[in-house]
């Protein structure tokens, strides 16, 4: 019954649990610790190049260098990007989830359609939208020309950042919709029947029944959107490569570590990553506490 012995069978679950723990230590926790370490060095990407500890010099360079204004603008862009994405993505995701949850004919098709951008991935989605917004014959560009609207899109200092936000919301709105839809489908129908007997309107039923009951889904969606938006750099790279005032703190980290035209600066990129971590940690914790308190109040 126990081919490896009773003692081996007793310790087998613990041994199996050690495998994902080891993978986490190697591929997640280890690099995180290395990032903290490298943020205090002048390490570069050149093989054989010696590096030294430089203390807090990298942190000082982040906001006291020749491109100080650009760095500060990147931070402000990150906060603006996160605020707009979190609010609009979740509002639209909830609205679409409410529509799909009405058991309309073909609702499975609409679920798959709205979730498709999540499956496509960042590169495919970004290239599709670059083609759509191409000022030389792009379908969206031609439509805007026909309507008499400006067609600057991703090459406009006044509109490029807003279009990046639009694409980000388009890509992940289906993810928020799915989580909201799971919360909506877990609400007992008896609650709506009782509310209908009491003479509540649709808005009152949504406000006093639906919205409180999906509070856990709202918390999950808000936290995922906050963390994801603050860490976004890939769609910015694909759409604008950081040009036209679309740089964010996460994009600056990527540029310093990998995409810099000169020597990669691992120390500066690691310092930026630590600043970004503090941003994400503080905002996520404050949001989680506020949202959890709202769940209790509701």
C-alpha cells in the first residue's frame, strides 16, 4: 500500500510543496533581493566591468540629475496613468459585466469577445492599434479624417498619453469584467425577489443589493488594476517607445536597465525599481485597507 514506506508517504506532501517554494525563491524572491543589492552599486551590463558600492548615489541621481524634470514628469505620468486606468477600467468592466449577466442570447460570444484582448497579449494588441492609428491610411485615422477630427494619435504631445491609456483599458477591461461577472453570478436570486416585492427600482436594487454583494470582486479588481497600471511599461514601449510625453516610472526603469542607447545602468534601474516598489506597496496597502473597510461597512 505504501511502496516507498509509511514514513516516505507522510513526508511526500511536504517534499512536493518544496518544489514551488524553491521556484519562488529562485525566480522571484532571489531577483527581488538582488535588486535591493544592486540599487546601492554602480553595476553595468558590460561583462568583466568591475563595480563598487556607491551608497545612495543612485537614489540621488533619480531626481537630481540633468533629466530631473523628465524623471518627475514620469512619476506624475505614472500616477495619472494609474488613476485613470483603475477608475475607467473598473467602471467599464462592471458595466459590461452587468450587460452580459442579463442572460441575453449569445452571451457566451460577448464574454469571449470582450476577453479576447487579454489573450492576445501586449505586443499583438499594441501593433494592431499602431496599425489602426497609422496616419498614412490607418482605418481609425481615415475615420477621424472623414469626421473632421484630429488624427495625431500616438504622434501628438497632447493626445498620445491618452491614447496609451485607452489601449491599456481596452486590453484589460475584459479581465475586470470576468471577475465582476463571477461576483454577480454568486448573488442569490432570492435577494432580488425580496427587493422586487419591497417595490425597489432597478437603481435601488443595484445600489442596495448588487453593489454591496460584489464588494469582494471590486476589491480584487481595484488592487489588480492599481498594481498592473503602476508597473506598466510594455504597451508604452510598443506604442510610443516613451516618446511624446508618455514616459512613466516603470518605463524609465526598463530604459535604464535594457533599452538605453548607451551602457545599461543596473544600479540606477534598480534604484528606480525600489522607488516604484514603494509606490505600489503604499498605494496598494492604503487602497486595500479602505476597500476592506468598505466591505465591512456594507
